[in-house]
């Protein structure tokens, strides 16, 4: 996608640009707008801490946020923007000034130029760094009337709603829901209540390539999705291995799906031999891989195949770990945004059609795909829905830990193209 350059001379014009940078209108948030030279190169949104948070904790939060900013290559300046539902009129100064001041100091200590620090409150906007800022702030109408907004296309303007805009499910008529539910229950009765197990996957693999199935599903026309197809995909993703294969394949492509499926076949073989759960086997495998990595360790020489002495089993573990690294974002390899968007549209429709008890798996997939695209807040909403239905769902618990830690995928900090 080519660069779209928008020049802003006034602070209120810059504030009109910020929602375009993050893709929605922030609420009770702090956005760090990063600069590389005179151009913005990213925008990171975080939840705004409450005003009654102790000073020491606010300092820790500010340090963590600026630390995240440090991971973006080439960033040399920043503008923190606080979005709050508080009113300027209810404060002696701009709301959240203490936290904003802490952010500015942490940014400067880290070597960043702080171009400005702004606040958008419920009744006005202002600059924390401008001593001439009126006590009542500036009118919000300056932002809405900015020529930056006038330059937005209708399609782009429609996307700039609140953070929850990406979580609405399509409306599905009752008859379709009943058809999907009936077909889904037939699949449960015929093949097992908790999704495809090892025997079923092996049987399917002899007739239809499950990797090809995922590719076909991604190409379905969502508006014409049949009840049978929706039920089949819904049932497929109930199994943890199949769910993860489809999820990473949706994001990264056929080759990654094939690697995930190969790892699943090996895991399922171990499951039959040991009687352990899939999650337990995967956890043990990753621990073994970590040990192998430590043994190969820092003495690794460039160009040497350190898998050669470990045999095919170790190579399989390394391949499985690469898939795991993709799921955890521990790699600079970027997901394909077009595939992710198509998958999100498909899965939202499937969730809307699905019986309530079958929704946690596709909701977790939606959460992960949203997180992979940098929409952590949207991911959290999908995740909350999954946990409301099944608080013990293991994938939801894992994602809750991942999102709750503030962990961002490594690919979020990569430079996709060189500035011209």
C-alpha cells in the first residue's frame, strides 16, 4: 500500500489524524504516536490507568509503555495523546495530568523528543505542554471541523467508530441458526462431542487434505455461507489441534497450515500411545525443544545444521515450535492482513450462526486474529465473550494471559517498507 501523506500544522488537525492512525476513535486510552523524523510511523494504544492509581504504579506503567515504544526501529520522537471520558471543567488542569507528565519524563529519559502531549476530554481538548492552553481547554469542534476529516473517504470515515465496532456479529435469522445447530449436533453424534479426534482426522486425511479444506473455507462467500458449511467449520475447530491449524493457516498461508497439521499428526500419535491430553503433550514437547535449544545454545556456528545430530524427532519438534512461535508472536514473520480480514468476517458469521456452547473456539480464533492485526482491545472483547460462555476453556485462558501481559507480536515492530 502506498504512503498516504497528511500534513498537519495545528494540534487539533493532528488530533483529527490520530483515529485514522489507530483505526478507530479511542476511548479512555493513551495513544503513543511514534515519529521517524517528521513522519508518523506507528501508533500504540493502551488502556488509560485510573486517576487513583498510586504514583509508583503510574511510573511503572509509563516506563512499560515507553519501553514498548523503544522496540519500534528508528523512532526518535513521540506525541502522547490521552483520551478520557472526564471533563476538563471538573479539573484544575487537564485530566490525567500527573500520568501525562510521567509519560513525558519517561520518554525524554529514553532519548525521545516529545513533540507535544495532548488530551481529548469529553468537553474539550488541550495540550499538557502549552502554558497558554485555556483553563477550559479548546472546543472539540476544532477537531471535528478539521480539513483532515474532510479529506476522508466515505468508506474510511465509516471505519472510524469506537473500538467495539469490529466486534459486532451479523444478524442471522432463526431458521439458519436452527439448521446450523441441527447439522452440528449430527456431527457431534457421528464423530464425537468435542470435535475431530485423532481417528477422525486420520480418516479425513486419507480422503481430503485438511489443509486444502482450510483454504477452501477461506474462499467461501460469507454472504452465501450455507448452514452445512458453517456447521462443518464449526465442528472442525472444536478440536484444539484442528482449531490451531486452521487459525495459523488463515493468518500465514497454506505452508504454515501444512506444518501445523504435520505436528498435529505426531501429537495425536503420542496421545494414543501415552493417554495424555493434547495440551499436556504440546507443553512437554515445547519444554524438550527449549532444552535442545539451550544445548545447541550460544555455541551455534553459522551455516551448521544443529538438527543433524538430533534426528527427525528433534526436527519435528523444531518445526512445531516454529508454529508455536507464530501463535505467540515470537517471530518477525508477518501474517497476511487480507487473509486475516477474510477469516475474521467468516468466523464472525460462523459465531453468529453457532449454538452458544460451540462459540468459545471460533471466538478465541477471532481474538487471536484481531491481536495479530494489532487490535488488542477488540481481541479482549472476543476473549471476554468466550470466557463468559466457558470460564475454563484452556485456549481462552492462554490468550487472557497473553493479552493481559501486554505482550505484542514481534511483527508489530518491524518496518514493512523503507521510507522514501
